[in-house]
C-alpha cells in the first residue's frame, strides 16, 4: 500500500507554497529519471506528499487560461490587497484565500495508477465524501473538473471545489481549492475557471454556519487516503 507524507503548512504565501511543492515535484521527477538509467534502489522511489494550506488573497491563472477572465485591474487588486500569479498548472483562473483548504498532492502515480482522468475523479470523490458528512450532495459536471452542486439544474449549479494540476513522468503537483469558510465576494474579481454562467459556493454557505476548519481538514485527509488506498507515513 502506498504511503503519503502529510503536511499542514497553515497560512502561507502562494509563491512560497509554489516553490516548496516545485522542489518536491522536481526531486521526484529527477529520481524517476535517474532510476531509468540504473537499477532502482529503495531510496530512489519518490516520496508521496499531501500538502494542505490556506493562502492570503490571490488569483492564479493556469497556463491555458485567459487574462481576460481577470476582472479587476491592477489598481483594484492593490486596493483589495489581492496578489496575482500566472502558473504552470492546467485550468483557467481561480481564487485562493482564507477559509479555503488548498490541497497540493505531489504523488508518483506509478505507485497508484497511471490514469490522469482517474486521478482527477479520485480527488473529486474525496471532496464529495467530505461534504456528504455535512449533508451536502456533491457531483461532477460533464465537461468540467471539480466538485459541483445541483448539476441537473442549470439555474442552481454551483462549484464548491476547483481543480487544476500539472504532471510530468506521472508525478503530480498543484491540486484543488475547496471552499469551506471562503469569502465568496472575492470571486467577483474574476470569471472563475473562465465559466461565466455558473456560481461558486462554500461549505459554510451550504450548511448555513461557519465550519470547523480542523474538523473538515481531518475528514478530507482521511477520505483522500481512503480513495487513493494509501496510508500516511508520518502517523
């Protein structure tokens, strides 16, 4: 059974978290490249990581995204103290901020399954099971990633968790942004994921009260391991 090293980074600047996961990601990729040239030793098998954190207000734009989906101009970003970054993940523009669980899995999928679509669906399932514990029914929306609510009603459909990943040699980075106690007004500064006809929501909004972040993190962490059929190496 694969093992995952779990780390809760707390509140951390986006660039610092990006640099950290990039270091882990590149180390894993380099180990796999080295292993192709020589006999594989146990210490050459990449570690798997799951990083949880929250970021100060930031908009991030994926490599395939359009800058036109950033609604706020530079002056508005500065006034609201919202950072902006272009990054190398898939997907379009999204928001990260306080009250949101941002998850960065750095996994060697050769230790799990080599199927990018299954990887996305497995992450989604961990979120779906987490919100189900609070009486919220999550689902998938055809043609889109992430976790959505009321997908059968075009007037009510809304996203509770966005996803965007990068992958090389079957090693993953970036991941998901799960709105728990998120200030949803910050999504007004963007067209989330480039989709202008669907709303965003949070677990707090759906349940009708602020959520215990530590409790939600623990549930999500457990479901993540369950869905990936893994254990946590540092527990």
